C-alpha cells in the first residue's frame, strides 16, 4: 500500500529491517501478545455496527474472547465471554443480537445486557450467595471517532489520553457517523509486522500495484506524522476523482472535506492493529489480528456517508473491488516476504530513504515490546 515520502527528514541512514527471530519466533510472538496486545488499545469495530440494543460482535483479542454489545440504555460494553458459574463460553456466533439478556447454554445463568447477573437457577439455596458479586467481567472499552477499542490491561491509560495527539485531526471526515457497506476477512500467511511495514511504503507500488500507480503516483506524497504510534500522511489522486475501478467517485463525500483534500487519500497506521485509509468518498479500515508468528487475520471494512445508502449513484463495489484487488496484491508479497525471511539466508537489509515510515514503525514496535 502507499506511503508518504516526499520529505525524508525522519530517515535515519543505516536503518535496517528487523532480525529474523521477530518474524518466526514463538517466544517473541508470545511476548508480543503479553506486552502489546494485552496492554494496548485495539480497534474491534465501529459504533454503527452495533445500532440496536442487544446487538453484539465477538472479538478474539490476545487469546481472549470478548463480547462487545450495546445495552438498552444505548451504552457500549465489553465483556469476557465467560460465565461466572463454571466458566462456560456464553456466546459462539461472531455477530448477532441478544433479545433481552445473555444466557449461559450450560446451566442457564442469565445476565442483563449491562453484565449484571439476573438469574441463577437454584443458587437461592446457597447460603450467602449474592448476585451482585457475580456480574460478567468487564474489559476496558472506549470509543474514538466512532471506532470501538478494547484494552485487556488492568489499569490502562484512558483511550482519550492515548489518542490526544490526534484530537480534532480527523473531525472533518465525519468518521463517527459513517456506516460500513462491506466487510472482507483475509487470512494472510505472514507476520503481522510485515503487513504494517508494507502499508507504510510505496517503494513497491510500481511493480505490485500498477492499477493504483496509474491513479496515484508512488513518489508524490507527504507525511505529517513521522514518529510514535501514529504514522502517515497523504498521497494525491492525479487521475480521476477517487481510488475505484472506474476512477470516479462512488458515493457522496464522507464529510466536510477541504477543497484540496478532494484529490487526496490519507493513510495512517495506528499502532498496534489499525490501518486508517481516508478517501474523499469512503473510508477503509483494516484491523490486524496476529494468530501465529506466520499468520495474520485481517478484517477490512469500507465505510460511507449514511446519506449515500439507497441513492442511485451509490456504487460501493467500485471501491471494494479496487481495494480487494490491491489488498490481495499486498498480501501475496507479504507472504513472499515471510517465506524469504524464514530462510537461513535471510539477514536484515537496509531501508531506503523511501522507507522512512516502516523504519519509524519498527522503532515504535521495539519501544512497545521492551527488553526481551
């Protein structure tokens, strides 16, 4: 995917790719799960995917199953998918809607949508049993620009504080109101870090993405976030009006976009599991979920202005097909990278000046991982 290298002030000569063990080691993968994916804020979806009371989605986070749902008071919750009786998993279906309560399929312990225990058959015969002490366990949950984040940490930095460097930056994109028209799940045989590094540079675009390169030249963009957990910038659209199969806009503008931004696409990596790609007429979001050192599950959503739905000129497939093609091109080269890195012949290679953002991403990753 594209990167932003019109300026190279963040490039540090001598920067190299990570050593092999960071892509193949089970021990490092376990450390990542503990130190990154069990402590950082992780994107799991969007608030408009849970519109009605009882609507839920399941998220597999660092080996934990979480129920993300909206209750009857219109509040969002994140619960561990674990009954407080004997630990049975409460819910198996990835998405759905609870009618009025959550009931364990084993012994029928039943919980309100806010997590409080409502009923526990025959437990009234147990001396001292207090339903208020057996609510579902909460996970940390927060919402940023309409996107839902969870955190498994015991006392995480509040989401608003963590994301304060982005305050107001994307407000004119109308992100909180957008609606998803399509979700595609990909199973990629590559380490999750390769996905981030690939997203963060367009050094590869002329060979890998000829269709993309015709609409948005690989060497004509700018970064504005160059260090830390939030990285990226924009690339101009020099042919057509959007990145679609037709090259034309497929929906209404997503927000109150500045005139010059109607011919730009903004790409940001948000550590450690979100890729945010903002086009004039749609927003694409990737969630990255590492499943093993050599496998990453990716959920990709395409979001549009709610007023676009139902219009005769609404053609979301024009965008979906373009990026599904481009995604698969990326996943293929990432899988080739994983195969090569797994070879005894691999050793870290030098980053070019057009790869300053992947190098910056590596630095943030190593900071978050800490001492091994």
